[in-house]
């Protein structure tokens, strides 16, 4: 058993953790159900359970009954054909949190309104209602309020996208990419302690922007970053972990710099992990991700003119020098090389 457990833990470290367990599709017409059938099959093939039903099966009205009447109806729904109603009632009843691992997919604005705010209790401060909207000609122009995620072409949607929607709704980090020795995921607040330790090394901050003056201030910055940057851009600076141990070894990713048009590559590898070629490996993975997943044809980098190691790495990656620019970093003005990478 220990060997099996170790193998499972190793797989989680190598490939990330997946949370989506079931997709419940509630649609207005049998035609829409048929259109989503290929996606249902792909979900089942990847181990994600899938239920599909018509919204006409649901009870009338958007309110959730309370007390004994609620318990009676909830029990009846679980035993009857409208299993969605039971899951929806549990989702909105206030008696427990959103069902773990469940993502709802609907093309009906009434169903979305019910799931998004039944009795006004499901809008928890730590996330969004886990609902994905299916948009098609039959519901164009209908009001889905502030729904943040939708799909239009089921043939193009992969289970990984639904997993990411579920994670975003629950403030769970996205896995970004895996390299031979590392994997990158979105940063979580728990990573800050490791970053703080890493940035105490003078060699790290010689050519890199320092963290905030206190650990608590840095935690506050990261909380705001997670709340604002990842959901808006769907990219950012990510945490780099060692695939063998799961240890945080650095941070790297893409950012948007005010006054510049191109996304910017940035990277920091902890001193104890340097000299192994990890920065090259991780940055190559990011550039490929930028091209294949984000559609970026050009990426910029700004490197301190005295940072010979990073300049060498950028040249090895295929960046070319465009010009020098004066910038302020850590309270001092310095010259930086502005380099551009063009995807091939």
C-alpha cells in the first residue's frame, strides 16, 4: 500500500490535481442535448461523469423551498428523474456548500439565474457559481447576467477547458504546463513563504524587482493578483515546481507592462536550483505555451544590461536585441536591453 500511495502522490506532483468529477447538462431542447453528445463522450472517456436532461423537467419557479417542505422535495428529487433539481437545491439551500466536483452546463437563462443565486445564498465570497453557458443561435441575445464563461462550438471544447472553468469558479489554481523536470501552475497564497525565503538571497534581487517590505504586504499583493490578474488575462506569472518533489523552485510566466504592447517573459529560479538548465527548460515551455495556447506571435523581455546570464539565456531562446531603455528598478535607474522573440 505505501508503494501505491507513493505512486499516486508522484503522479499528482507530475501532472497536477484535477477536481472536476461530474458535469450536469440542463438544456432547453433535445437538439441541444444532441449537439453536446460528443462533448459528453469525451468527458466520460476522461473519467468525468456526465448527466444530461431538459430544463422542462425542473420544478416551476426559481425559489428553493425551506424547512420540512424543502427536505421532502429534495428527497423526492433524488429518487426521481430530475436529479438536477436535487443537486441544484443542495447547491442553493444554504445547508451546505456547492457540491464538490460538479460543474453545470446550461443554455437556459432561467436555469442559470437559479444556480447563480437561489435564495441569494450561493454567491460565496470565495468564488463564482460553477456554471458554464452554452451559447447558440437559439439563445442569442438572452440575458445570462454576469456569467463569465461560455462555449459556442462543442466540437472544439476539450474536458481540460471544463476543468479550468470549474477551478476558476472555486479559486483553484490552473495547471499551466509540464516540462521534463518542472510543472507550472498558478500561484497560491501558500507559495509566498517560499518566495520570501528565495528573495532573501542578494543574487536574486541584484537584477530583479524586490518583494514588498513585509511578508504580510507581499501576501496581500498576491491575494489581489490572484483575484484580478489571472481571471482577467488568463495568464500571468506562475509558480515553478520540481516534478520529483513538488518543491517550489521559482516563478516564471508572462505579464503586461504599462506602456508596452507585447506580453513580457519573466523568470526567477531560486539560487539552490540554479545551474541545472531549469530556466531554459521552463522558458522554452512558456514560449511554446504563449504560441500554441494564447496565440502570441511576439513576446518581449527586458533584461538589465549587466545581467549577463539572463541575456545569454534570452539569446539562446531566440530573442533578438532591439534597443536599450532606461528604467527604474528597486529605486535606481538603470539601462535595460529590450529584446523580442518572434514565434516560428
